[in-house]
C-alpha cells in the first residue's frame, strides 16, 4: 500500500504525490518535485489517502517540503523576474518584427524554465526569439500559443454582470457557444451584449441552453395559429421562463396561456 496526496499545480491539474510523512492539510502550499529535476509550487487539494500499488501509475513524485519563509522570498523574486522577462521579450519581438502578442510570462518555482504565453493569428517561427531569450535569461524557454479565450482567462476581467469572469473563477474547460444557442433563448443578436471580453460569445450563454432547448418543444411557435377555448388566434409571444405564451385574436384581444 502507498500513501498519496493530491496537489493542485499552476496548470490547475491535480496530481498525486508521495507526502513523505509530512503533516499536510487541505489548502497548504508546498514544494513538490517537477519535471527534469525541477521543483514546483502546489496547493494541497485532497487529504492523504492509502491506495494499492496497482493504482500507482509510474513513479510517484515527492512532496519536498511545506512552503517556508525562504520559499516565499523566492516567489517574490520570481514575480520580479517574470516582469523583467516580459519586458525583454517585448523588446525582442519588436526587433525581430514577429506578428505575435505577448500575454504572460511564467516561471516554475526554481526558475529552471520560463513559459511565454502569446496570441497570434498565424503560425510563428520563434526559433530566433527563443535563442535570444535563452541566451539572455540563462534558463529553458517554452513558447506557448494560446487562444483569445485562454488569454481572457489568464489576464482576468469582469463580465457584463459585474462579476469576475467565469473562466478565471470556476470554468475548467471551454465549451463551444454558437448562434444557435442565442436563437434558442430568443435573445437579440447584439454582438456588444452577447460577446465577452475575449470577443467571442459569452460562455454563460451555454448555462441555460439545455433548459430552453427542452422546454421550447412544449410551446407553439410565434406566428403560428393556436386554439384557446374554441377560438383560433395567432401566437404573439412566448415566455419560457414564466412558462406562458400569448395568443392574439382578430378583434385585438390577447390572452395568456399557462403551459407549466
């Protein structure tokens, strides 16, 4: 049997590590083994548990220690280094005249690797840029191209509702949002109101889509004929939230019919 503990890393992935007998509780920050003899910072996400050897996939990496005062100073230095590297990369991009927009620079805990996140509409040949950055920064360089939705998640902002963006608070994956989602909910096709800070249709349009899609089947379409108490009229409005639709008759009268 083996003791393991779930640690959430920067990439928001939870991986199992060997706690090595350390007293760790959920929410604690700690330093763990990373790739290629590097170290990473992570947050304890699950309690220590016992699993069988068959459940262990490969060699378990170890929790090295709880976050200490020296580690906190290292994190502060990393933030300073990230800002300096960001400015350097911007300068190099301008010199080489690359068509890319730098979004963020992120170091792993021991600064053995720096990840440069960028956006671009095209494929970028950044070999010269990587060579220059590696020479200047004396560390391993990784260039990572991201989309506009990932950019919004990474930088953060506020939505039309006034709350922090869903993607930076709780959304783990991006689901496709199409104009069909808008039509089913009978929303006005106003790009400025339907688009998020990323310029794409807002993720929250998907939240109630299934509710509208299923309940739309229970209502007649606007403009079709409907019978109410032996009278025939034209459906003038449908309100799925209230569970009602309105029927207008030739004499101008309008009645509301309750569906649920």
